[in-house]
C-alpha cells in the first residue's frame, strides 16, 4: 500500500434519495469507488486519504452534510491482501 489511509463508509439512506446522494458523493475527489448495494447499507464508498485527520474532515464536513443520508458507519482498512 502507498501509505494512504483507506476507509469504507457504509451508508443508510432515506427512501428516494439514492440518486441525489450519489451525485453529491461523486464530487468528493477522495471517494475512489462508490457502489449502490443491497442489504443493510444502501451505498458503500471507498475513501483514499493521506491521514486520519483528513478522513475525519471528509466524513464530518462533507459526507455527513449530504441530505438524504440517515446514518453512516466507517470501517478503516488495516491491511489489504491481493488475491
């Protein structure tokens, strides 16, 4: 890994807000992957940042302010193993 911090942000959305939330997330440069999913979470975003402080700023100042997101859960990646 390149010294970057990776984190998955798992999101529960309000009904009917998926397209609006997707449009807002696509404007965040650090969001390298945005996926609409089935199951407990509606959207999963992979963020790639330089440090935990930057992760905090993006989640609190950008993601948490997007209308239509009811709840988030953040999972910081500790290790990646390539198949």
